[in-house]
């Protein structure tokens, strides 16, 4: 387990999948994700089977669980770990709106940054965030992510193009 102050990061189990499906079909959550079609249990099971075939991908995908109640509240995954250049790109979701704005996302990000820099010896952690995700941008800045650039009209959603921002933390800044 990788413990933060309010949450721990642990690896995913098959029993977690129904939570993922529910969250990915929750409008308030999915509107900020790259999600077009509804998600189904069978599709999620296929995704999980594929994840298990790639050990590194599996190891770098975490479930966020509260320390106080052991409730599963979200996921945090490293999409890619670039070994030569020592960077990774992450994606995070706190799934139920009832669990958002409780500090779990910020704590999970800080915990992941510590793990990435101190244990994985990475030099850079980056992410992409849609221009309308004001909560996400606020949280990322608070955790030390710096806006580096904007992919203009990079995403078509709800009948219009959205800009997508690239944000990152370097190990030197994080220290
Ligand atoms: C974005 C997300 C990871 C943040 O995690 P979280 O646990 O909800 O966030 P926290 O509780 O740590 O912090 C929330 C902060 O955002 C602020 N906030 C909430 N809504 C806001 C808004 N519309 N605009 C600006 N700030 C906002 C809160 O006031 C709080 O800041 P404060 O502590 O300074 O008052 C989570 O909400 C989430 O997963 N959302 C849905 C999916 C998503 O957006 N994923 C990320 C895709 S890039």
C-alpha cells in the first residue's frame, strides 16, 4: 500500500470493476474524461484482462481508498512510464460526486508524486486536462503542476471543440 494522509493507493482487483463502470457512467465524472460511449461491465472486464497481461501497466494503475473507512473512491493510473526520459503521464478520477471536494484527489496526487519521484526515480509527471475542468486545474496547480501549453481545439465534446491543457511537475520543482 502507498499511504497518503487521507487515502491509500492500492492495486486493482476484479471486484473493483463494478465501481469503475458506475463511475464511468456518472455524468458529473465522465464529462471531464475522454468518454463518448456508455461503459459496460463486459467491456470493463475485457479492459482488466488486457491490463493483467501487461505487468508494468497493471502495477502502475491504482485504486484510491480512504484510510478512515476503506471505501474505494477513485482511480489513479500512469498511462505511460517513459523509462529513457524518466517521465510519466497520469489520469485521475474521484468517481462519485459525493466523494469529490473532500481532499481525496489532492492527497492522491501528492502521494503519487512522492512515489513517482522518490521510488520510481522519475523526473517529470505530466497530465492533460480539458479547458472546462476548472476544479481539476485548481487541484493540479495546488499540487504543484505548472501549465506548460495548450493543445488548441484538441477535443470534440458536446457539440464544440475544447482546448486541452498540458500541465507537469518536475522533480526539481517538487522538492
Ligand atoms: C478533479 C478531481 C480529481 C479533484 O479531486 P477532488 O478530490 O474532487 O478534489 P479536492 O477535494 O482535493 O479539491 C477540490 C478543490 O477544487 C475546488 N473546486 C471545486 N469546484 C471548483 C470549480 N468549479 N472551480 C474551481 N475550483 C473548484 C474546491 O473548492 C477545492 O479547493 P479548495 O480545497 O482550495 O477549496 C475530482 O474531482 C474528479 O475526479 N473529478 C471528475 C473526473 C475528473 O475531472 N478527472 C480529471 C480529468 S483531467
